[in-house]
C-alpha cells in the first residue's frame, strides 16, 4: 500500500530509468512519482572549460533519460540552477510528500544533500536516500574489529565473502511504471547554460543508457581475455565503461553480476576492478579529508616535495622526453581519457621522477578526465605517490622505459599519439635519446629539436625519491 500520494525522485549521478534504487523505492511507496534533474550551478559555474566533455555527456544522457521516462508514460522535469534551492522549490511547487535520491559520498555532495534534507524536513516533506552507485558502501564491509579496511586485498577478500546474489539483484522499475507522472519540461541547451559543444562526437564516445549498453555488450565478447589485454594501451582491452559508471548510465549491479556469474580469470580480474571502485568509495566515506588534499597516511601530509620549476608544466604539456609518458598525456589532453596502466605510470613519473606534489597531478586529472570520480582519482593518485592505501611502501617506482617495453612492445601507442616519432625504429622507440646522431639525422628525428630530450634521468631521480621518503619515514618514527 503506497505511503505517499506524490513523491519526487531527484536524479544526479544515476542517469538511467532501470535498476535504480531511489526510483524503485519512490514508485513502490507512492501513488504518483515526478522525476527531476538539476544542472547544478554550484558545480557548473566552477568549470573553466566551456566545451567541457562531461557537461555534454551529461546533457546527452539527460535527453535520453527524459525520452526513456516518457516512453514509460512518465517524464523528467529539468532545471538549471542551484540544486539546493531548486529541489526545495520543486518539492513545494509540486506538493510532494517525499523526496527520494541515491547516495553520493563526495563531501560536497553530502553537505548539499544535508542542506536539502534539512530544508525539506522543516516543511514536513520526508527525505529518503539509499545506496545505488556501489555494491557495498560505508559500513557494510569492515574488518573483524569493526574498523574500515585500509589495504585493498583484505578488503577484496571480505567483499567477496560478503557477496550473495541478493546484493546483485536489480531494483525492478517496470512493475510500478504506471505511477510515473507524465510531467516534463524543456531541457536547456548547452548554449543556454553557457557551454559549447565539445568533440564528443568526433571521439565516438556513446552517451546515455544506450551508449552504456552498447559498450557493455561489446566488452562481454572480450571479457574472457581481459586479464591478458587490460595492460596494453594499444589493444582494445578495457571495458571503456568508466564514464558510464561515473554518471550511472549503467547499473553497477548488472555489471558485477555479469562478471561474478561469468567466472574465469578475465571476468574475475574485471570484478576486482569494480571492487577497487567500492574500496575507494568507502575510504572517501570514512576519511573525507582525503578529498581536500590530505594524505591517507598523515605522516606524508607535509612531505617536502621539491617541485622543480618547469617539471609540472612539461608533464602537463607532454614534453618530458619519455615517449610513453608523453603519449599518455597527449591521450588525456586530446580525448579526456587515459588508459588505466598509463594513469599509474604518469602519476608515478610525476611524483617519483619529477618529484612534484601529487596534489597537482590529481587536480590536473580532475579537470580533464571525462570519467573523473573523486574517490577513484584521489585513491589512485595517493596509491601512485605512496601516500595512500597501499600494502607496498614507497620504494615502488615505475621505470618509464621498461614499462614501455613491456606494455607497448612495438610502440603502436607511442606512435599513435607522438607521430613525430613514427620513423624511430622499434628498438629505440622507448628511449629515442639513445638513437645514434647519424641515425637521428637520417630519419629526421632530432632529440632536443623535433622531440624533447629527457627532462630528468630516471635512475638519479629514483634515488632522490627514495631519499625523500626515507627521510620522512625516519622523521615519523623518531
């Protein structure tokens, strides 16, 4: 029996009309449900790039969501404004009894949701928030002592022990779809919100629920080989679903269920990547300070990073002289995406070779990654910089040349993004500065002119990085 006459579902990073926790609970508990999305100016006004790919991805996905809800007999009310104000205004104007939404554990989102909840409850409007974006969240997977895990492998083992088919069940929207209110508004254009179209179409990144389904279907044909292909950036190995997970155009339960049921090394390896995502989200919940530039390991908060002049700029602009690092940075700058193996390499290179504070790299990725997720970005950068959740201490330092030899053996990825090196023979593509001068002249690749000389010498920088961390560790233990 429905509890509420009318409810409002507030869509955020969950832009789909299926297997949606908040929508399911609202439909089940209400006689009529209005759906809404707010282009939140608190977020949008802080974006520097008017052709931000994320905004266009969200916009296209909201258009598809509205059409899908209308096809079910419902609709989507869309606003452009400050979400904290717009949701309260909508709830009052629509005379709803309750507002439903899914959890978002980013600290800024938690503060926003708390403000919205307090305002609604003052007006005697019920507020219901629920888990949707992860399989396990917050306090659901803890150590035997009841504390949060700080190392991934024990967390993964506990996660897998906790998992049952119950946690992978979809939230069925279809049986209650006749309760959707056929209420929609025009969706403001990108231009009306002060943005411009990006190069999303040229990048051929499919948007919305249909795009997520297309990529997922394609990946299922390759998932058995995932463990063999995922580390090679020139190979079609990843799922490419990270942006769809970020904005909820796919269901995490559907993805995890497929991997769990499939079995095999490829599917198990991919499931572990989904577990990493849960792990970083629960870290963010328990340690929100990691979202504001604080290291998970407090002893490294004040690590005296040398930050040599020009090193960060060279890394950003793909002119470090190390081909795989530069190719990865060009991929990011040109497409808004970077292969996961290369995210680890470039982060390690910035912090351990260039001795630049990880926070600068974290922010650069946050500004440019179309799949930017605060929990994963913070967690990944701190892992690479050896200041975060990691069982292995600070002596893990990637060698950019051997990484190239292992994961881009023929230099296909390097040549794709560094065409100026296309004539370099395979044996020199990883370290073109070792190419004899006569050969450089013959092929027209002059190190220091047509391509930069290495900005640093890896072996020497490795020793400096080890000394930096060793001194910090000694100070902490003193």
